[in-house]
């Protein structure tokens, strides 16, 4: 059977839809649902109880720590992890995952499909060994083996990309990570503050994992390009706002004949 774990913080509306989806469409495939909650102040706890899931609180959040807590709390070997703002779509989502893991001691995890990059790598058979970033695990919409996790726990010292860091280690140890054609949606709208928080973690994570060079020159170039894109986007929006306005005025003055 499958354990589903959900990472959540103050996403009660998204969490409600995910829990409703899991319990109404996939309950026969799931043995347990665990919500790893980072001190939410909304209705996440009430919703978790309503749908018969189990809430586990994490006070000192890090991506690696939350993934380790999820693996430790799950009772089954196949662990499917979601963020609260994602949800499965294909009717056989969990069945395909179980089929993929069956009798496979060499399989550390599987990556499901949610973006054009996923689909291209899946169709082009680009392995996780070749591209651990786009073919390795992504910790929303992936499944991993608890048995392998017991050998290789998640790194709690990386700012982000704990899924990619783990992918690289288990691949180097001889395990496999493969795609599975289970389709899910990843749907989130971040505030500017949340985007900046994510930017900071991604910058550190890129440096830690991919050894991306960070220089003053690159940062200045990035600032210039960002300002240019913002200015272009602003003037483009203004231009088309006026264009739509004048089109409506012309329409009002000379309406076409109705069919």
C-alpha cells in the first residue's frame, strides 16, 4: 500500500481540495494520509481531521527535515509526497506508481509528470543519471522508497533542492529513479514576499548543489535584465490597455449585425 504525505503551511483552501481529491477518487489505493504542517494558523488542522488524515507538526522547518519527518512517520515503503497546492489528476495515478515499484529493489523513486520539461524528458527517455534536475525526484508529485531512505536520509543542511541532492546520492549508490506516467497538477500563486524567500533559498541551493558561480557582474546583469523586463512589461500592458479601450469605443459606435 501507499502512504501519502503532504507538506503544508497556511494553505487550507488548497489542502482541502487535495484531501477531497485523495479521499473521493483514490481512497482504495491509499493506506494513510499524513499532513506535515509547519505551524499553520488557518483551518488546516480542522480540515485534516475532517478528511480522516493525520496531522504532524514540524516547528523548525527545513525542506530536508520535513522530508525526513514525512518518511519517518509513514508506515509503508512506498511514500508519495505532495505539496498542499498540488493534486493528482490521472485516474490510475497511484496504480501506476505501485506497478512501477513492484519487485524492484533497485528503484529508489519515481517522478510523476506535471510540466512540459517532465514530459519531454519522459518521451525522450532522458534518465535521472543524465539529468538529475529534470528527471530526478521533485518533492511534489514524486514517490520514493522508505527502504532506500533508511540507507540515505535527506540532507537537512541544504537550503532547498533536498530532492535533487538526494537523487544524486542514491543514483551514485547504484539505485535508479525513473519516470512514471502519473499526471498531477502543481498550482500555486506566491506573493512577492514568498517569491523573494524562494529566491534566497534557490540561490543558496544552486550554489550548494550545482556549484553555480555567483559574481557581482552576474548580479548586476541580472538586475539590469530584470528592470528591462519590468519596464517592457509595464509599457506593453499600458499599450494594450488603451488598444482594448479604443476597440470597445469603435465597437459601441459601429456594432456589427447580429446573427
